[in-house]
C-alpha cells in the first residue's frame, strides 16, 4: 500500500471512530449582586490576608485611557480567547477609574523589569503621572501607550462587575503588540518589585 493508500485508510479509520461532539454546557444563572453585611464578613485580619496573597507573584501593568489617565495595576489577567477579553480590578475609591469609565476605552501597558520607578509614579494619587513620561497613542482607542513597555493591549470596556471593595472591569481587545526587543517583565512579589530568576 502506497502513501496515498495509507493516508486514505487513516482517514477512514478516524471517521469510523469519531466521537460525538459534547453537549453544550448551559451557563449558570448570574447571582444577585449585593453588598456584604457586617455580620457576614469572615474573621480575617486584613494584614494577614495581604501577606498570604502576596506570596503569589504577579506581573505589573499601567492601565491608561485618553487623554491622560492612568494607574498602576497588578490585578490584570487574560479572560477569554473567543471573543478576546481581558480583565483588571480597580478599587471603588480610585480617583482614576471614573475617567477611564467615561473614556470607555483603555490600554494595558505591561511593564518591563527596569520600569519600577514608572510604576511607582502611576501608583501615586493626585500627581501629574504623565510628567516626563514618553508615550504615543494606541492605534484604536488613542489611549497612552507607554514607551518601553514589554507589551500593550488596546481595549474597549466590555462589562463592569462588582467584587467587594473593587470593580472587575472586562475589556474587549481591539489591538495588541509587544516591544520590538522586549525586556524581562517587572514582577511584584511579597510587597516588592523583582524580576524572573533564571536557572
């Protein structure tokens, strides 16, 4: 039997042993959203909560929106491939979030290992965070795209959900890219900046 014959036999075998497609999974009903009452709070020390969760190393990003709004964020994550969605969490008391919400768009700037000071500048409330910062406009939203970032993700706000004292912001990705010569990412672990360790 030649190659063509073997290929045809393989196709016939695969077709005869094809398993049926799984049944679609029904989405669970969305729970009612409400505030947590005082008597429902777990007896956790906030400092201990922060200490334990700090053992989980995260990347660091700056979320920006036009014309010049931005804040440092370590709670950024990818969410969905189809459609392409990402998410970040922001405190309800953030003074920057209302400006991003009004813009309806944002850009996530994934910071490189040498951008710790830039991150600190964007973590300060009330200051001119863009003073002396080089950036251009993200291609779709026009949000500030910071020079030197390892990667950028240009988004439109897709949904906003409540999450305790934070909001969960879901963004639909319209464009994205990486630096031409990306550096290592900036990491945050146990309350300080670090970089990946190589063996």
